C-alpha cells in the first residue's frame, strides 16, 4: 500500500524534451536512485462510432492499457462514466470494428523509466498526444506497509470533492479544495467554508494540493482568513453602496483596488455571487426579483 503524488511540467525553452528528461534522470541517479525496471508505459485511445451509424451517433469510449497490468485493459464509456476491466476486451474491439473506429490523433501515450530510492518508487517519462509531445510527468509513490488514509468529504469546489488524511505522517492530500500558491475556487461557498473548517480541525502538518506547490499545514488557516476577509469586503461594499446593486456592479467595487486581470473578471463575479448567497442565508443580504442585491442590516 502507498500514497502517490503526480507532477507534470514543461521543459524550459532552452531544452528539448529529451534533454529535459535526461537531466531529470541524471539527477535521480546522482541522489542514489536505482533503476527498478527498464520501461513503464500507459496509453489511452478514444474510439468513436462510425458516422454512418445514426443509432450510435455521438457514442464513444476510452480504452486504457498500462504496464502495471499488462493482461488487462480498461474501458471508460463517455455517456455513463463507468470503468470496466476485462481481460478479453482487446479481442472484443476487433469484433466492434464495423461500429467503432480509433482516433489516432487523440491517442495519449506516456512512457519512461522507473526508479527506487529508500521506500519511494519514482516514475519519470514523457507524455504525447497523437504524434506531438505534450509534457514530462513524474509519479512519486511512497510504499509502506503501515499506511492509513482517512477519506474526508470536502464539498465546495465540487459536490463530490474529497481530501485524504495520511494519519502516519499527519499529511493532507487536499485535491482542489486547497491549491498551492493560489486561492481555490468553488461552486458552493457555504459548503466550501465548512470544508475548510473541517480541514483546519485535522491539524495536518503538510498539505499536498491538487495543483501547485506543497504547503505547510498552516495554509488552511490562510485560506480561511482570506475567504473571511473577502466575505467581509463584499458585505461592506454592499452596505456602503447603492440601495440595490447587481453582482457585476458589486464585483467592480470589491476588486476596484486590486488591478484585476480582465480574464479573471467573470470568475470574480461568480465568487461574489456565491458569497452573496451565503450572506442571504446568514440574513445580512437580500435580492430582489430583478436579481439586484441590498444589505439588510
């Protein structure tokens, strides 16, 4: 049993993909990593229904193969998002060639070398989409016989978001609830604030976000403080402004001194709208039938 951490990145402009990969492999060897196996690989290919079959119009599925389980293939149907493993699925594919065809341009392939250092297993390789290189990838797996993961439901970013608490190291894998080096986003602000409080109560020493840099456990407190501060800003702007105001107008007031990039404006409006919904539940804001907002106290 173990815990896996996956990183992807793009080579610097002065290096080719091969040069960047070789530099990384050389660094691993220099710190004492040894090659566990010569090659690992994974591929994912999309199959779409033939255009002349109206009954199957729009149907597609993904087929995945991996060196970790060479005897198996995995199929994901796009409509139901169900994962199926079947030892004979590749054989079945040949019988489906009159109905489905592979899309070579969307074929994803990853391959590289596998190393060991201490109780860590490290995969390094390149990822391509069709004939084109996309990025380098590294998977770090800590192997341990004594590894306990506690699943924590942390809705807010999405309804089904979870985080994982590694009890032996008091580490937290936060998914998209907490992002390294930036603030997270959410679809339900009330749930998101509750989830942050839940993570704060865990008191993790280290946080491994779904994206970005590894953070100290205190990042949870910073997230809560940031969200509380933004919520107070929204309420203060609502109380100080016009009797009734739109989400767009209120967003302009809240962010007027922050030099907000135009590309982030819609996201900011979404955030302000979700905060207003919480304030409405709290009883400090109300909205009219026309969708305008005003403070109640």
